[in-house]
C-alpha cells in the first residue's frame, strides 16, 4: 500500500508491480489494520478517519505467500521475500511456515532449531490437549531465537520455581506463582495439590481448595470429615443452593450435635451466631428422634440467640421447653408479656424467682390494675419491699 498525491495505491500481486489498483482519497494514509477478517487502509480526511477495505480475495495469507514463492526461481528479489515471510511467520508464531522459509534460504541451523521447537509444541498439545505454543519451553526457545535471553531466562526460572515449590509441598505458593505467570499446566498443578491433600489426610485444606473452586458441596463434605461442622455450616449459610438441600443441612446439624458445638459457639462472633441459628430448627427436630437428651440444651441455645437478637417474645417458649424458668420469666418481662410472666412465676417452687413479682407488681400498680396481684403469694411480695 502506498500514497501518490491524492491517490491510494494498492499492489495485490508482488509479481506484477505494474498492476496497481488506485483510489482517489481526500487525505493522508495513517495506518493499515487487520481486524475481523478484513484489511483496512485508514485515511485521515479532515476531522474524520475513513477506512478503505481491501479485496480479501486478493490479499495473500502466509500459506498462500509460501505456496507462491515455492513456484518462483531464487533471485535476489525472491530471497528478500523469503526473508520477509520468515520474519512475519516468526512474529505470528507460525513455526512450520517459518521453518520452510529458512529451508528455502539454506539456513540449516534455523531449520533444526525450529523443527525441535515445533516438535516440542506438538508433543505438549498431544499430551495435554492445550496450545503447545504457550508451554514455557517453547516460549523460552522463541525468546532465545529473538535474542531476548532475559525473557528466556524468566520462563525457565518461573517454571523451576513452580517445580521447586511443588517439590517442597508449598502448594499455595506454587499455584499463586503459576496463576500470576500464566503457567500452562495450572489445572494439572491444582489437581496434584488436591490429590496430595487427600493422601495426607488434610481434609480441612482439601475443603478450602474445593471452596475456592466453587465446589461448596465438596467443601462441606471435607469440613465435616475434618470435624469442623461450624466451618461447614458457615459455607452452607452463605449459599442458598445448599440451604435448600435438606440432606446436607441434616448432616451438618448431626455433626454439630455430636460435637456439642451448640454450647461452644461464641455469641460475640456474628458469623457463628448466624450459623447456629440457621441450623437450630433442623438440629432440634433431628435431636427429638435421635438425641432426645440434647433437646433441652438446643432449646436453651435457641432462646439465648433470640434474646441476643432482641426477640424476647419468641424466646419465652424456647426457655420453657428447656426448663429455664428464670430466663423465661426475664424474657417475658422484657417482652412486657406480664400475664405470661405471672403464669410462669406461679408454677415455680424456686424462691429465687419471687423477686420478679416486684417488677410485675410495679407495672400493674402503674396502670392501677390491683386485682391481678391481689391473689399472689403475700410472702413473695414482702421479701424485698415490705412497704409495697
């Protein structure tokens, strides 16, 4: 492509320099681009850039150019064309075409170097099903061919570093480096890490690998095998598709009950609190049939959670089920369920609960409803405040 005054000149055939196609243009050629299967000449015309599309049927590809040159007798001009094609083929990593170009030029050492490089790429593609050109050995050899020895060194060093981390069983470091550098065998490296974790019984770490990969069901199974039901529950509560799996929820609940984690949950840690609350309904139902002795503890834990969430009214019945009368009375008073608080108090034999009559009496006195407290046990009312 060239410009002559206000004409765009295009030569489609290198063997016919006299055959030139010309188009009148109103500006200057600024670029030649190849995009979406089209070759465009970009011309700056005033404030606009206009694209002139070439005839694709006449634009030679690498293979077409090679086929054409093979029909020509060697001359100074044809030798220059072979050199140009070899340079372009290397830039495009068309190794087989580049190899043919250097063969035509009589450069045996380059032919042998490219043959070994392309054979390596073909072997990698055959073994892994991936693009062999991206393999570190191929990229390193191409960098050496370009005399970019620092880049070639980097390819080898990075691969050796990954292999060293792998040999030292520093899998996280190996994978982090492989991800950052586009390691071509990254998937195989991850699979090797997972297999090693299973062989060495590291269920927790295997679960973390599955969780990072988005396999949350697999992660939960590993966490349960590792005796970490709270960690499994945290994964479950974070993903709605797992919440809908009753089998998975029941497995987590059973593991929590078995380890008595309902007593060990730190209420100050929000994630653990939410985890326990999510599992308590399923845990209570499971316990009624399989672990009836644990129901009381679970009901109390459920009530404690509801109190923490300021759901005093809802907590009352759970404390009653747990036999925690004092907590039930306090929840009823906090919820201003005065009649329910009086009812619970009346059936208690524990004198320590009598102190709550005073709070209830003060409430009914404030609304001038004296009848409610008239039949309450008098000795309870006089224990702390004789003047009332």
